């Protein structure tokens, strides 16, 4: 990627994050993931660890787990 493309991409990320300024960290991670960024890129943009990104992306959506069905 050349310097102009990289700068444009970073500006778009900043705009996305600005529009999500009141959103949770989890929502920001999800939106950047949906936009196609890798876990490492997301971690760099949000200044968190890649492990935190993975944890937030794979976090259960509900605090209540559905019971396992017996066969």
C-alpha cells in the first residue's frame, strides 16, 4: 500500500471511530472487524492488545447461555 492509500485508510478509520465515540469498546472492535480490518490493525487503531480484540469478538452476546440439548 502506498503512503496516500495508507493515509486515506487511517483518515477513514478516524472518521468511523469519531462516529462511534459514545459506543463501547466492543462495538468499536466489531465495526472495525466488519469493515475488514485484521485483529492486529484493530488493536493498533484502538491502542489495545490483539488478545483483547479476539476476546471482544468472541464474547458471548448474552450473559445467559442456552442449555445444552440432550440427545
